[in-house]
């Protein structure tokens, strides 16, 4: 069964009949057999020709299919995926596009981030400790959402304010910035820190 299949696929000449297909030349004892091309290989070859013809006709004559078109379509799909991802991960939010989030969920998330990451230096009430008071109008780096976003994102490493880009997602930065501006700013907590860098 197996042998028969191999015979159909290769049409090889049995060893005992090799002399029938032996060619008459010889180089340093190396001789050549004139075997037929194996049918499995020949059929693959025919199939590639057939596919080649289909490509040729469709690309060059029918024109309903081209690499340029395929490229444009794939790029459109990829762009849609990227946009979707950026929207979901908040990756398209930056210091220029940031807005104050006023919904309870965002502010709640912002509070969580603040209490966990920022309160050690800015106090849970934002009154300031190692870092400046975030509740007053004296902003070193500007107090609108764009500036606050930027300060949190890039930090002020030489003054001890960490860079949060990479540790917090853009969405989280926007949320914590909103929490500062909506909930902490203007609250007048007791004993606020008179931070040396604060503008007079
Ligand atoms: C290790 C201490 C530390 C931590 C943690 C920290 N900060 Fe700061 N932060 C500072 C210091 C110090 C400054 C003042 C930088 C300067 O003098 O320019 C500052 C400045 C700021 C400012 C600018 C204030 C202004 O007047 O312009 C904002 C906004 C701010 N931090 C928000 C945050 C947020 C949000 C977090 C948490 C994600 C955070 N900080 C975590 C130390 C810290």
C-alpha cells in the first residue's frame, strides 16, 4: 500500500532496471540516471503555474485585486485597531488633550491613586509635606489641567517630584489631576505647608 503510493508519487525506476535509464556519460566514476520528474513535484509545479495565471489576470487585467488595495485595506484595519486601543487605554490623552474629569467614578479612581501614590509627599488632604500644598492657588508649574497633567506625567525629578509616566496610565494621570483640581484645590486644610518653591 505504502509502496504503491510512493510509486505513484515518484514513478521511480526500480534498482534492478537502472541500466535502462543510465546515461552514457561518466565523470570520475559518477554516472547519471535519466529518471522521470516525480509526479508529486510536477503537479506542484503545474499548480503554481495555474495560481500564477490567476494572479496575473486579476492584478493586470481584471484589476479587482492589487497589492496597493490590499495595503490600503490592511492599513485601515490596523489604524482602527490602534485608535480603539488608544481610546481604551487612554494613550491618546496627553498634556494638550487632558480635560478635567467630573464624573464620580473618575474622581474616585483619582482619589485612590492619590492616597496610594501621592499622599506620602503631598498629605492625604493635599496640604503638602515633602511636596507642596496642592489646595492653594500658588502653583509652581501652573494650575490648569494641562500643566498639572504635565507636572505629574514628567515630574520634577531634580526637586523630588517623581516622573509618573509609565507608572500611571494617561487615564490615571488625568483622573488624579482631576481629583486634585476638583476635590483638593480650594479646601484650605489645617497647617498647610509653606513650600519654599511656591510663588509669592
Ligand atoms: C517623593 C515625594 C513625592 C511624591 C510621591 C509625589 N510628589 Fe508631587 N511633588 C513633590 C515635590 C517635591 C514637588 C515640588 C516640585 C518643585 O519644587 O518643582 C511636587 C510637585 C507636584 C505638583 C506641582 C505643584 C505646583 O505647585 O505646581 C503636582 C501637581 C504634584 N506634585 C502632583 C503629584 C501627584 C498627583 C502625585 C502622585 C501620583 C505626586 N505628586 C507624588 C513630591 C512628590
